C-alpha cells in the first residue's frame, strides 16, 4: 500500500473536520476542551469537560451524532511526531484510524476524527 493509500484509508478526510482545538485545566483534575468542528455543511463550536482530551472529543462526537468508542490504542513517537492508532467501534462495526500531532493529545484527537469519519454510515 502506498503512503497516500494508507492515509486515504486510515486518516480519511470526510464529513467531520476539526478546525480549532484548545484544552484548559479545570477543577478536580478535569480538562475543558473547546473545538470548532465542521460536520457536513454545518460549522459548530463545541465544549466538553472530561477526564482528558480523548473523553472530551468522544463526548463532542456523540453530541454531533457521530459516536465512537475506543477498543484499542497504540502510540509511537517518530522523529518528534506523535502517531496514534485507534481501534474504534460503533454499532458492532470496528475500524482502525490514524492521527498525528506534536503532542499525544493532538494525535489522539485527530485519530478520533478519522475514526468517526471511517465509521460514518455510507449515505
């Protein structure tokens, strides 16, 4: 498989696209995350408080009707870039998704978006 083919399969662009993302510490070891997400033809500003950025993004995806559960996570750092592979599932469907970032949180969020796009039912 070519690199372009790998990205098209495991980190597809799709109806769900991440614009901005920010995280701030909150009470009792929680974080509050804010995101701008495009879903189909709508752009939304979302916010969620959770134990970490993965929980917050999972909540946001659920809120827009694109629920994802994480069944497995593998992460590596290569040449200063964090790479995340997530085994995502929803409604008895599973898929692997891929994301990269300068931090683990950034790579995780991007992999979740990729997983949500891979799990979207075909219209």
